[in-house]
C-alpha cells in the first residue's frame, strides 16, 4: 500500500497541507482534484519524496519514504507538470541518465520495456533530438517514458493530460487501466474533468489544506 499519515506543510505562514491522511491499495487509480494553488502539486511532491513535510509519514509497500527512503523510491515513478528538466540533453541521453541513476542501465528486461514504451509513446523519431527542441506534448511523453522505467508499483502524475493530443490522452487512459489490472497504483492530480471522467478511479478533492472524497 501507499500510506500517508498526518502530512502537514506550511509555506509563508499558509498551511497548504493540514494533517492529510491517504491510503491507496493495489490496483487503485486515485485522482486528486483542486483549484490552482490548492496544494495538489505540493501533496504529490511530498508523496514522491521530492519535498519533506513539516510533519507526517509516507510509506510505500511498507518502506518509509521520508528522510532518504531509498528502498521506497525504487517502487515509484513521478512525472511533474513542468517539462524543463535538462533541456540540452537528447531524449536518448536523458533516458540513459535516468536508467543509470536508478540502477537499471544493464537490465535487459528494462531495455525491452523501454523500446516497447518508446513505440507506444511515439518517441522513436525524437530519440536523438534535444529535449528543448521537442514540443510540449513530446516532452510530457518523454517524462512519462522516464517514469515508467522499471515498471514502478506506484506512478504519480501531476496534470498528466496537459499538452497531450487526443491520442495521448487515450493512451494515458489505457495505461491507467493496464496498471489497475496488474495490481499497480496510479495517483494523479488533475483539473481536466473530461479526462478524469474517462477513468475508473477514486476521486478526492483538496482544499484549505484538507483532503477528502468528492460528494
């Protein structure tokens, strides 16, 4: 399971996360809705270990995430909303770097999965292009390709449909369904109601620092 208990975070005197509780079980797709500035991205950054909370704990498959959490991080992939990472690298170089950092450089199974996802995400033609030359949608697909390396149990996506064409959104929906069927967890933050309505998902809303079910 993904388990978060008592997550709190304050920025400049404003309580963005206020003792948030969240549990996601195997095969679940969970969507967090909320207005801009409501704390969606902050919550996701805490849940993927990029941001330390002021209080609370996070565990993935029983492994603690905070304060380093190397074992927990092996089980997750994260795609932020932005697309500005390492713009001077080619897509091939970027993926090679991610593989090396995650200890997957010599894994033959990962290589086969990478090639399959590169085809599904329609990124073969962009393989040797610099990231800054790619379109916004292509950069979003590149981030998804990197996050899927190693087939993570937990996939965290921040506004994943932004910048994607209709085909990309359909592929994203297929990915969520495939992960559900295989017992993996997908956690998304999105304000794209038409996209969210296509998912078989548990939908939550964040606001005033609190997270709860949508009525």
